[in-house]
């Protein structure tokens, strides 16, 4: 599906943009569902853990729309749109995990995760988000054409990705998985590893093209409806570029690949936050951090709190449910709704 320039999308009638938006969303959904199954099979054939497979394969591939949006927003001189997209996706991805927990409705999703790497990923992701908020407060300076803070956040994100990837083997503690998870069989669809990788690449290309179209059409709809620029990047564009994550999370939880779902969400957040440096590189007006303010600080801290709620649930590993979801998932959704109200007030 071809990507559309921002100006072209804004010139289309609203109903045309809506139709394209839903068509691209359908492509993302189907490709994301297949991508999760391919990743699950690759994890089984290679012996990599679910959390690492979700973080590496799903996390990187589903971040492609955000990469395209960062390049485009930086090039047209609107870096705040790019960063708000990244911060919006970081928070929305957590909310999507809570929402799918309610839809699938089997067990509280945090009660089924037993790998210490998931806890490490959640903790490190919170630290990166706090670092973004601190950088906005302190300000930034250019180094070799990009912001020093952007470089620091990128290095912290990549370092966190690396540190979490091997934590299961290094960890001095472990939690026993639920009995039904111990009996779970590994998938075997008969495809070779090479064929699975080719299918994964095709699905990734489809997600990139459709996801980029979603971000462009979403921006056009935002202009036509008069939504504020901060909320455009955080809510509308953030939601648009998070649709690949929604489909992969849903498929992962249906397959009972709980660590993969968490790995995908947190891995995507690591990749997304490292992309601030990309917006820096394409924006000619100085460090993008200096273009941000209270709205982005609240956005980063909101994402931190949402992850923190799930981290508490992962540590407790209880299985009480309300409205078909864990109490922590409900708390995430309530806090996010309150955060949207606060963001609207500070924009």
C-alpha cells in the first residue's frame, strides 16, 4: 500500500481518509497476526526465548511505522509530532496489552509470566522514559549534528535492549510457570527456518507500508478535525502506528505466548525511544529535545507509571480478575484515561 504525503492526505475528503485508514488497518491486522505466528515458530526452531523473540523480531518490525514517521516529521520541520508519536506509542502499547487482556479473558496476563527477563525489560523501559523526561527539563546541545540527549537516550535504549536480552541466563532467581504453561507444546508448522524468515520479511514489509500510510492518513484526519498538535502525535498518530502492536499482542495472547507479548511491547518501546536521534538527524533547527515541553514530560511520565503498574502485577503474579481482566490491567486503563485528560489540559 503506497504511502501518501502529508499534504495529499489533508486534501482528501474526510470519508476518503477514513476509508483508507480502515483498509490500511486491516492490512496491518492480518500481517501482524501472521507475524506473531512466524515469530513463535522461529523461537521454537532456534531455541531463543519467547521474550527475546518478541523483543527482537516483533519489537523491531512493528516499530517501522514510527521510524518512517520520525524521518518525515523531522524533515518537514515538525519534530514535536515525531517525539509525541514515540511517547504516545510507548504508553498506548501498554494500554493495548491491558485491553487485549480483557478481550482474551482467560487469566490475568501478569500472573502467567515467569521469566525474569520480562521484569528486567519493564524496569529498564521505565528508566529510559524517565531519562527522556529529565532531558526535556534540562535541555540539549548539538554534537555532530544531533542532540547529546538524543544520543544518550539512544545508547540507553540499545544498552537496555542488550542487557534484558540475556538476563534469563544470568539471573540468580526464577519463578515456576503455571502448570498449564509447563505442559504447553512448541509449535511446528512444517516450514523451514529459511521459509519462516522469508515470510517474516514479507509481513514486515506489509506492516511498514500500511503502518506508514496509517500515520500519514491519521495526520490528515487530525488536520481536518482540528485536534491539537500535541494530542495529534500522542493519541491519533500514536494509536495509528500502534496498530501493528495490537494485532501481534492479540495473536500472542491467543497462543498463550505471554512472555512474547510483553517482550514485543517493551521491545517496541526501546526501539521507539531510540528513534529520537533519527528525528534529530532530519531536523535542521537544533536538538529536538529543545522543541518539547510540559506535554512531552507528562507523556513520558505517564508511560512510566503505566509500565510500573504492570511491573507490580508481574512481581505479585496473582490471578484475580475484574471485568475479565487483571486488576493491574484495569488500573492501567483507568490511569491512561486520566492521563489523557491531564495531557489535554497541559497542551
